[in-house]
């Protein structure tokens, strides 16, 4: 029987214990470690490479920085991230979690029947993946034998965003976008070339369909983390690379900005 290793990331020790206790009733699940904040959780996932991560996204302690952006951070390090099971007290962020591709969304305290359903889903997904993998492998071998061509697997193309308006299709490379700015029911998209393009979608729409490195920092702005050159916490301002533009961030999204700061510090980083 296949064992699925897991890590629990939650800022409340009692919640960690309750989730672990429920999971201990399943012989398929193997506990590896637990963490109470973003950075510790990230380090544990990188170290243990678990199959599952039980993640709290609405922490009691805001300084833990636990949120859905943890998932975006994992994509920086893994071609295929662990399956994420959200464990939280309300259903409020269920839709947002779906946008991040989470495996399941469970309310705390985690009920035995809910975890049973998740485990059965996990087994089913693993079985289907084996079948698809077997078919792909056979197909690859046939092509190689006939044409003497090796086809690379799992190559992810860069995201292309199409701005469509009355038969006009404008294609943008997502990596070229510095930030999005709300303009009533439309959104202005600013590129690294200095060009601005208007899309007739709300900023909320772009926030819901885009993930890391695009992060909401203000009611009027979603910013590409890769184009931030400076963050001034005292003045609540972010600066854009190769631009005089100063983008404000608000108290509502301050946790996202703090996460960006932590993200920089977690990389190849030297502070002087």
C-alpha cells in the first residue's frame, strides 16, 4: 500500500494536534513535520518534499504570514508542487483557493469523514496518473522508434495573455507586465516597455485568474513582484524597475507586501 507523506502548517498548536490526530487514523498517511509560520513551513516542504500539505490560510496570528501566496511560493521551487489541502475555519476563501488549484478544502476541526473523502480522491488521482503516465510512455516509445525523435516531457510554456476586443486580438507575454491598475470597470496594463494597454475586465478578474508573481497590494493595483526595485514601508510605496512610477500599498494588503519582502529574503539574498 502506497504511503502519502504530509506536513501540517498552522499557526495554532491545538489545530495541528487535532489534524494530526485525525490523520493518524489513516494508515495511508505518514506524518513528517509541522510548522507554525510561512518561512518554517516553506523550509519543511523543501526539506521533506511531502505528498500532501495541510495548510491554514486564515491564521489567528497575522505575523505567521500564512495565506494562499504560500502556494505561489512553492511554484518557484517545484515543477510539480505537493497536493495542498486547505484547513481553515470558514468557507470564505474557498473560491480563491480553487483559483490556486488546491486539492481539497476542509473546515476545522477536520472531520474523519471529510479526510476519508480526501484520501479516496488522492488514491483515485494517483491511479489515474499512473494510467496516463503509462500511455504517454508507450506513445513516446513508438514515436521514438519510428522517427528517431525524442520529445521532451512536461515543458511548460510561458503564459500568454490575449486582450480581445471586437475581433482585435492583442497578445502579451505575462512576464513583460509590470503591473495592473484599476480604472472603473476596465484595467490598464503597464508593460516593461512603458506601453499601456486597456482591457475591459475588472482588476478583480485579473487577480482571480493570475497567480505568482502577480500580487494584489492595493484596491487599485496588482503588481508583478519581479519588477519591484524598492519597497518603502514607512511611506507605503513600491517602486518599479526602470521607471519613476511609485505604487502605493494599503493596510488591507500589507500582509501581501510583507510576504513579498519575505520572498526576496528567501532567495539568493544579501542584506547590507
